């Protein structure tokens, strides 16, 4: 659940930053949007990387999935796409705990 929220927050922070960049460079309306969304996006980006590494370890992702999760933070909105992909592949579902009968003595 935490990964899902952070992945979508990272995508939304990209949207805010892109809108701010539009107003700064295209509409020539000043740096207000970039000054506001730049630090927000930077913070959410760092949180996403940390949460991705944490989830990778907790759910025992292979190196390929971990790298895809980290690289998805670079292009805009790809964290949301990665989250949906990982969820559909069962990468965000915890493995069921072993029952007492399955645990070797």
C-alpha cells in the first residue's frame, strides 16, 4: 500500500513540475511553479527510491524488477505504470506465511 501511494505521488509530482516548467519556459510566467514543485518532486523522488529498495527486499524482487522499479522514476509518470505492472505480476503481494505443518523440524 505504501509503495502504491508513493509511486502515484511521484507521478503527480512530475505532473506539477512539468506544469511549472511550462509556465516558466513557454508561458514566460516566472519561476513560481518550478520553485514550488521542484523541491516537492525531489523529496518524493528520494522517498520513492528508498521505498522501492525497501519493498524490493521485503518482497524478494529479483535484480531485474528492482532495476525496473528504480529506472521507472526517471521518465515522467512511469512509477505509476511500474506499480500497475508489478501488482499484476504479483510482485506487491506478500508470500503466505508457512504453516506449522510446512516448517521443517
